[in-house]
């Protein structure tokens, strides 16, 4: 595909995504219709799955898959989507007898307990369906993944170096993410936090992209060529993505730039680093509140979201590597700024 045609294609794609986000923001700004948790005192536990339709599962799966690896923030878009789909109600759900459903029942240690809510289930759902993105990367990058396993068996020195770099990039975000997980859930999962992160991330992208284009040409480096210090630096950059709306893909690509990787190689390292990060996040969130998510949404909706996310992520990954090698990050920065301005306008209404 010619350069002009590629640029036209991505502009159309981002415009379509932007248009859908604007519609989502408009819906989020309107009062939510009464949910089953609000219409009456009793909500049959078996009926709670109706809160998430198959259409909603597909929408969330597409958004997760497309935005997980594009530098525009999957978490930010999913927060917007759950607002728009009115999946953020914090009203306690009740069973057929009118008794509250519990995520954590009251105890001596916690007399108030933690009631089961639609928001709790939806927040868990948007993390768990990252499994689809994990599947996509494994299928597309099975060769370097196989090389890592061969390296661990002593058969591939390059694979062992890649494993070392992935561990160095993963450890910082694992430690800091676990330490701040609850604080982030309480304070940063909001549209306002997403707006600030989108703008801050866009400014960082434009500055780094301008810096990269001024650098002299060097022989292309591979992710296996990173030093442990450089890989760890990318790991600390990745910690910035704990702020919803920042984009894990964006900060790891920026970190790759600073470590001397080309846009395409930085993106590929970002995808591989994402495997342990996304797997860890999905496992921790699933272990913490997965049972509540299944109780509310049911298995079929979760599996549908994962399947859709896998297909969408595979398409997004192939597209991003090709696009970045030609055009860099700037167009995504402008998209983030435009989206942030629209979200700010709706949030202030």
C-alpha cells in the first residue's frame, strides 16, 4: 500500500473511532435508564446477566482489541464505553428475596462488607477480556516466544537475552502495580483522569516523535540487543500506564525510542512485554473479583468478549507495526487531544 493510501486509511479509521467515542461520550452525559438494580428492591441473581447484552459484549471486545495495542489507551476508551453503556451503576444488586448480593460478605474484620454492583463486575470484565489481546500476540509472535522457551532450555542465547529483557521490563510495573492497585481503582478510574492522561500522553508523544526524527540514522536494533538497564527503563516507563488513559502501548513504544529501537521494533517489544503484564493484570483482577463478574454477566458474555478482542487485537497489531514504520506516533497524539477536548466538553455540561 502506498504511503498516501496508508495515511488516508489510518485517518479514516481514527475518525471512525473518534466518532464512536463522541457518541459514547454523548450517551454517557445523558441520565442512565433505570437498571434492574434500581427499578425495584429485588433483583434475581439469575437475571443479572441481562445487564450485559451480546451486543454490549461485542462492543467492549472490539474496543479492547483495537485500543490495547494502539497508543490511545484501551482503559480510557473502556471507561468511556462502560459509562455510555450504563454499566457503571454502584447500586447494590439483590437476589429474588430482596437480600443483598455480596462481593465480600460482612465480617468481624469488615463489618460493612463489599456489596456486589454492576460497576464492580464491569471493571473486572474490561480487564479479564484482555485475554483476547494475549491470545492475538501469542499467535502472531509465536516465533520469538518459542525462542524464549528455547533460551530457557539453553538452546538459544538470543532467546535467553530476550527473556532477560522482558523480565527487566516487567518487574517494575508488577511491583508498583500491585502496591498501588487499590488506590488506582478508587481514585483514577474516572473520565476526568482519562482526559488528563490523554492530553499528557499526547504531549509526550509529540515531543518524543520530534526528538526521534532529529536523531542520526543507526543500524536497526532488535529487542534482544537491549541492555538490562535499557529494558528496566522501559519497565519504569510502563508504570506510567497505571494511570488510566495513558496507554501502556504508548509509553513502552516511547521507552523503546529512547533505548534506540526503531518504531516497528519498539512496537514489537511493546507487544511482547504486554504478555506478562496483561496476563498478570487479568489473573489478579480475575482472582479478586472474577466470581462476581461471572455471577453478574455469565460465562457466555465473558467468552464472547475475549473472542472478539482476540480478532480485533490481531488486526490492530499487524496494522500498527506497518503504520509506525512509515508515519510514527504523531497522528495518534492528535487523536488523543481531540478526544480529550470532546470528553472535557461533555463532562462540563
